């Protein structure tokens, strides 16, 4: 597991806690290579000099900022470090807020904040204080030449740093014309009541483990089938028609149908659970000695 994402200090008042960032998510993505259909040879990507047309070795590639058309200023690693030494080496907590006040649209990616050696006491002091006050911290961090707004929260006994978007990075609905052709529709009380009933009927306790990436699983099965069939072998499938969206003006029949199907599935599940609980509660007959 990568351990060099970021190392520095978490600044809490006058307290500097040595910490490092560790990933808190595992991306499940199937990676595909670009191949030549003729002989399945990999397609290579070369970094070519736009003037000479020749390939440029990696050690000669530098970062350049275009300040005018075709005019660049070259930046090296030292330039990025000197830009703001304090910002690049610390996560500076600016304030604490109520977690419920944070719009989920601002959240981006989680990392674990792990204490370094001799940083445990300050780390767990902050963790416990945040837990007792039921607050999250808002801070800033510089990673890979970009400053990020972050939220630090307690998860169990440990601190999690959630990357956030700055306000100017979030596109507000009233600032764009995505919805200009739509007017807010009015609903009759019956439609609204049935829609709320359907929402209530589909409401469950949040259990993230019950949601599976079915597309990843199905795609992996197809890949495994192709591997068994032989390298590069073409396998024919019947491609199902995708579900088409329909512009329905009368919502009542669909709402009724949805509610009825939900009620019937609930009855079946309640009957099953009743049978299971009955069989569990039923006492076993003891044999007489």
C-alpha cells in the first residue's frame, strides 16, 4: 500500500501533530489496453517534440506555464516547494463546524490521517475532543501543486480527511442554463401522498455493504469467459435492449403499481421472517429419563 501520498503536520492551535495520509478507498476498475486488431499488439504512446517530431526522453520533460501564446516559463520541483513552505508541509485547521451543515456536493475523496511516531498523544487528544464536541474540522492542504479544502472528521477512534471542493469549483444550478427549458411542475395532493408513501416504503437503514458494483462483476465474468474460450477469441452474445425512459404525464397508475409491488414484497418477506422466528422460538421436546 502506498505510504507516500503526503507527510507533514496537522496544525491544531499551537499543537503540530506529525501525520501522514493513507488512502481510504480502493477503486475497482477494469483497465483495458489499446491493441492493434490485426495481431493484438499493444499500441504505444510516445511523447513527441511538436517541432522535431522526435521522441523526448522522460528526464528531459519539464513543466511549463504558458503566459502568452507559445511562450512558457519553466517550473521545477523547488519552485512548487518554495511557493508556500508552510502550506505544503501542514494541514492547518481553520475552524470547526457542524457536519450536518456541510453540503455533500462539496465532498470529493477520503483519506485516513495516520499519526507518525510521537504524534499519538496529540492525535488522539484531537480525535476525542472532536468526538465529544460532535464537530468536524475545516482545513487546507497542498498536494501535487494544488491547494485543497478539506474536512477532517472522526470515524471510530481515528481521523479521516475528506477532500472538498472550493465554492468556486461547485457549479450552482442557478448559474447555468441546464434547467432553463423546464418549469417547476405542480402535483395534486394524491400524487404527492402516494410518492411520499413510496419513499417511506423504500426507506431502509443505511448499510453500504449491501450495494454491489454489478457492472464490474458482470464485465469480469465476460472477461473470464473469453479467457477460458482462448486468447483473443470472439464470443457472440445477445445484447439486451436498454430500458427506455418514457415521458409519462399521468403518474398515478405507475405510483399505484409501485406501491402495490412494494406492499406485496413486504408481505412475502414478513411471512418468511414470521416462519423463521416461529421455528426459533419453538421449544425442543425433552425426552423423559
